[in-house]
């Protein structure tokens, strides 16, 4: 069995195909052809090819090497709409390459030339929309126009490859003739329903070359190997892309680029930085470097004068926060624990980066909030400047998730057309419900728990996603351990968690969520929105609380604060596919504020009639708790924003009336103060199940003074 990685890049791919590399001014690859060749041959690859973008540069360099197959990756276009497609071609000579360059703008003419010349070729990553123009019709045309398809690509989504394989397996003569008539194209090949299959790593950094490959039985030389590919005897092996592997490749290219550019001009102490990056890329603890490296770096810092620049850096800036963090003895232990949880180097690198970015980012944000809470807003902006470079460091990770996102609409339509069914992974069954509150006593948490429980009982694949420090494990809830907890300025009783963003994204990808529901516009809501946008997921939200009114209440009727809250709310909710509100009043208000009417819907509510029923009424329920006469009942969170001061004033005016008692069910930060204001009132604390049913049924009047609930 002969093997060859049929999709591989070297330094001759000098125009990046990835957007993030183009924007950073980086090359597509820095791998040396000779090193790739030697490495693959040593690892048992019978043949080696390098398929750089639109060039035979590597072929010229390796010409004459034993087992080498000259190749390239051709960028071509559908003539009718310029939809971009990549083709792999092998055993191409210089004169053929000249003609290929002329014909590249027209995929149909190019394909005809390749067949005429007997050049073996394949469609690379067939369901990846390179420029966002690919449709199901384009894919059907590719089925008619080409005989060989790449079915495993080490850099692209494994799900896309599963769909491609399923579609190729489902082809029949009848399918081909129907497609030919539909698109008015003659199918290629004697038996066009039988397609050849190849696999390639699509490696750009040298780390993963040969980890995806093609095997052909009985091939003794390159000619017979490629003939086997054309005849459908090739089999693809290996695994598809993974965000951690993808981003590791990006960082490796960046690292090699910097090392080449700096070269011998780098100060001796820079070896420390290179060693740290090398250990990181290898998935090793980056803070475990030799004393000699540290000493050289210290000397270089002093002699160059950069040590003084460091000490003049703003307190809380990225350089100092990172230095303080990495210099902490506990950091090494924490990072080592992270490493022990993962086996693959790229997964270890990913987890290390996630941990460092989360921890340093939280330190910067909390320093900013601390200064703002003390009234020094301008000074607070100084540490916040560190967020920019930290964001740049995070960008490759975010891009890697985006690059491997699932194109549900395209892949699902293609699968339905050619196989008659949509794979389970492309249906829309798995929902994640994101919330910043769950263990608290409030209506949002109650709504989420109740609706999620009912949904699961009815067979819905629904998981609550949150990030809380003190939440006990429970079924149907994934709690991401918070990086830290911070207080909202002017409202210290409300604690918000700083969620681990990259871990959240990783979880959403690995568990195949198809829709995210956002219940709060706080850190978890923002993280869910980011995930949905990066991964192309449907995203909806429930507008539980009138936050602008809430902000005005907390700021003592400051209209500017209310306006800022509205601006943020509009930005957040305008990006969603659907926004549910609790009443026609709030639907109309959102339309007035500029949300499209078609995005809005009233959330259907239900009532558990077995639980809330008058048969649970017991006259003694409130009497044994000290009630006199009629009972006026409030149930909910005991907090100021529920406007319980107003209710306390009403109760105080009626305290002389022995025929009325005020009762409060719930808990919250305002409870001690409310008890002091109303010593004659009844306070039960939180009630559940039968007791709550009896509390409602046994009361005479319900009151809820809040104007911030929707």
C-alpha cells in the first residue's frame, strides 16, 4: 500500500488564503520544501507532493528527487458568477502551468484542459465556501464536472467532509442524469456516479504534514499511484480540522516569521522569549525555562535600558499584568495542572492560552472597575488599554473557531438534495440557554429552570449554560468555572462572573449546539452572542427585565444613564435572530426603539394548573405564621429595584388596620432593611413546591410594585 499526503504547502505559497494572515502581513507558509520532503520520506511516505497556491516553485526546487510529484493548488472560478473554487493538480509541467494560468478564470475551460492533458486533479475541500458564494447548485455542478474529490482535509471541518462522503456514496446514474438535465452540463467520466477520493493535510506550518494522506494499493511509482487515484482506488486517511490545531498552525507561522525577520539582529536575551514561545507551541509549561535564559534576558533588559521603560509602564497595563502573572510561583502550578488534563500538544497549547488570556484579562478588567468605583474614570482607562493587545492575542483563537464553523444552511441543503435527508448534526435540535443568573431568587432564574425542565420532559435537547462561583452540580446545567467575580459599580450587591470565553467556544463546538438562547445581556449573554456570530449559529433572546428603567432607578433618575442603557440594549438585541418579550407593551416599545417588527415575538407563557390551584388554600397557612385578617402577598426577589420601598410605605400607612397583614416570600439583599421597616410584616424566606402553592392559594391579594420587570 503506497501513501502520499496530496495537499501540502510550503514557503512558495506566499499569498495567504486565510484572512487573518493577510491582515497581519504574514505569508501563507514558511515551511521549506526540502525539509517537508525529508520529513515525509523518513516517516514512510512513498511519494511526496507540494501543492502551493498557483505556483510550481516547490516543484522546481525538488525536481528530480525520488518519489516527488510536482503539484499545485489552483484557484479558479465559475464563469457565471465568479464563485471561487480550489483544485488540486499533480504531475504538472512548466508548459502546462503556463496554460493553466491563462485558463484559471474559467473553471469549465480549465477542467477541460486538465482532462485533455491527462493531468490528475481533484476538487479541494468541496463544501468550504472560500469566498462566501458557494451554493448547493455550485456543488451539484462540481459533481458533474469533476471525477475526484478531497474527502478528508486536515484543516477544514470534519462535518463538511462527512456530508461530501455521504453525497458521493448516494450518487446513482439516475441522480447524475437528473443533475445534467437540470444544469445543462455533460457529466465527466465513463461512470460519472463513481468518484475518486483523496485526503491531504493542507498543512501550512510543517507541524501536521502527513497526518492526513491518500493510499493506493499496488502503486509502484508516481504514475501508477495517480492512475489509481483517477480510477477511484484511492482511500483517504486521517482526521479533519480542529480549532486548536488550526490556531497552533497560525501561531507557528507567526513565530517562524518573527524569528526569520529578527534573525541574528535579536539581542541575546531574546532567546528567553523564543524559548517561552517554543514551549507554548509544543504544549509545555511556558514558565519553566532555565536560569541561564532568565539571566541573559535580565542583562539585556538592563543594558538596553528597556527595564526603565517597563517600570514606567502604566500600572495595570498588559506588560506589567503579564509579568506579575507569569512571575507568580502559583502560576507554574496552575498551568501544570492544565497540562496534565490534556494529551495532545495542540490541545495543551489551547488550554494554556485560554488560562493565561482569561486570568490576565480579568486582572485588567477588575483594576479598571476598581478605579471607576472610586470615581476615577480617567485613571481607569489606563489599565484598560491593555485590553487591546490582549484582544489581538485572542484574535487567532476566535478566527480559528470562525474558520471551522458549520455552514448549516449550505451543507444541510446539499445533503437533502443528494441523500434525501439532513444529518442529525445539521438539524436544529441542540439548544444552549445562556444566563448570568441561575442560583439567585429572581424571576429570570425561575423562568429558565421551569421552561428548561418542561422542555426536557417533552424531549427537547436543551442545556443551561452559565458561569457561577457557588453553583452546585445539577442535571441539565453546564457551569463554566468563572475566571473571577466582579461587582457592578453603584450596585455592589449584584455579582457578575467573568466567564472563560475560549473554553465556552470550545464546548459549543465540541457538543454541536445549533442554537443559543440568551436570557441576560451580561458577560454570559455577550459570550453567547460572540459564539453565535463566530460559529454561524441561530441566536435568540428573552427580554426579561427593563434594564434602562432599572439603570434609571439605580442612578436615582439620571436620564443620561438610562439613555446609555438603551444604547447598549439596542446594540445587543438588534444582532439577534429573534427577541421574545413578555407583553404587547414591550413589543411596541422595542419597535419604537428601532427593532424590526418581524424579529419580535411575545413569549408564550404557561401555568402549572395542578400546582397553582385554589384547592391548596388553607386558612391556617398564614394564621400560624402570625397573620391577622386578609393577607397581601408579595413573591419575588427582595431587592430595592423591585420598588419595595413603595410597598413598605403603603404597609406602614396601614399598620394600624388589624384586618390586613403584609407577607413576603423570597430572599434578597434588601431583606434586612425591609424587616427593619416593617417589623409587623411576615417574612417566610424562599418557599418551594407544596408550600409555595399553599402560600399563593391562601393569600387574598397579590402585589408586585416593580416597574423594571417586563
